[in-house]
């Protein structure tokens, strides 16, 4: 079998672990050939690829990013690929495509699959917002980075009696804010799923200082919004990939709190630091398992599906389920962290 692999969308720690796992299982156990497309779907469309063998994936398990490169694809280009999907697979000589990516990548995978290309998807994203899988790799690493940042910010915040507003990633789903906020002991957490009232945060900080505490840390997801009319914060424009360009809620909220509290409030934007560097052990293991199962599914001819973590098992689930809706933070998970909302 000849397998094509690509990584698309925003990168995340663990992508290389999947690539390595696919190559090991495919080459060593099945005697397959594996090729890796450069820069996501662009490589597939433009025919840029390279053979991947055991030597080529040696030493990449713990390396962040992706050795294949990644890119987001403009909508029009994907439509061309979908229109020619079976012919494209034939031209490239691949028996199956394993795209590794988030919601956008798996939506494209589903379109290619529906159009007749044999596809087995692997879900990734630090946001953990892919439906029908309990976890995506990259998330554990991102939560670890954000938690460590909050641990560090607390000591400096306390020394200077400051409020720290830590902005983490999460456009539509607040999983990183929820879990890093809980693990980092944030005193307030703001998620995209539930608009927040800055007045509640002001009250929380004032009460803390009245109790003799000298600092506060607030963890805010980049996609969080204040309740309409509660503070000045407009919505962003839409970029060429259909994503909202955020106006910077961390900075806006810090300014608002500083103004209302009369205390120093500093924004800390963690940004792409959350996506860089070495994956945690958890993410390496999950990514390796996904790669193994993707190859096995390809050999069983289970196309149009993706590898999903269900409990502790990996199951093959229709790609349609991955992209039917985003997995956002449910109310009951917010309730568990309620004391800090
Ligand atoms: O989807 C993953 C993600 O890291 C989001 O959390 C974030 O909003 C986005 O990608 C950033 O994308 P880019 O790398 O294009 O700035």
C-alpha cells in the first residue's frame, strides 16, 4: 500500500509523533510505502512530497511542530481538489491519504472522502474542540504551558500587588482556559461559551484584597466576550480563512480592570508559546496510538473515518461526526470550576 500523510492547519505538539508512528507501523509491519506532503493540502494539490522511511522519522518523537510543514488552505483551492479527488489520488499513486489536523482539515478530509478519495483522518488541536473524540493531542501540552505560566505569574503578581490577566488560546471552545485555569489556581476564568461580566471580576478582586490577599490571576480564552454593553469591546474582522481576527480580550480586560479597580492590571498573552516546543508524555502516547490505528484502519479499508479516543480506547468514527459541531465546554464542566467563574 502507498500511504500519503499530511499535516494541515495550525501546528501542535505531537504531529511528528503521529508521522513517526504511521511510518513505523506502515513500513515495518506492513511493508508499505509512505510519502509526506509538504505544507498541508498545498503539497497534495501541487504534488510536493517526499518519501518517508524509518531513517527519515528517526529522532522526531519529542520534537514540536511538524517536519512536513503546515498551512491553512483558501476555500477555492480545496473545491478544485474535491472536484478532482479520485483523479488526484490516482495521479499521486496513493491508496490512502492520512490528513492530520483540526476541524478545518477534517472538514476538507471529509469532502475529499465523499468525493471518492480513500481517507483516514487523525484529529489534532491544542483547542481540544473536535467533536466525537475525548481528547486531541497537543491539548495536554498547551494546558501544561499555560499552567506553568500562571504558577510563575502568581509570584511576581503578589510581589507587586497586581492583577494578571492571562490570555490563552481557544477561539470557540474554552478547554485550555478551563483546565489551565483550574490547574493554575486562577481566581477568575472567562470562556467563549459564557459571556462574562467585568463587574463580577472587579467584585472578586476587591473581595480578595479585602481578605488580605495581594494579587489575582484571571485566565481568559482569546474567544471570550464580555456581556453586551458591559465594557467597550467590539468584534473582530474575518480573515481570508473565515476566522475572526480577535481584538485582544486580554489587553482590553486588563485595561478595564485597572480603570475600575484603581490597581495595576497587566495583560499576558501566551499566544503561540502554547503550541511550540516538545509534547508532553501524554500527547506523545496519544499521537503514537492515533498513528498506529490510522494505518490499521487503512489496511482494513475503513475509509471516511478518523481515529477517536473514547475513554481509554481508540475507535474509528465517521469523519462526519468530527465536523458536525465543535466540542465546547458543557455547563457541568463549568460548574465544577464555578467558584472561580
Ligand atoms: O486552532 C488552533 C489555534 O491554535 C487556535 O487556538 C488559535 O486561535 C489559532 O490556532 C491561531 O492560528 P494561527 O496560527 O493561524 O495564528
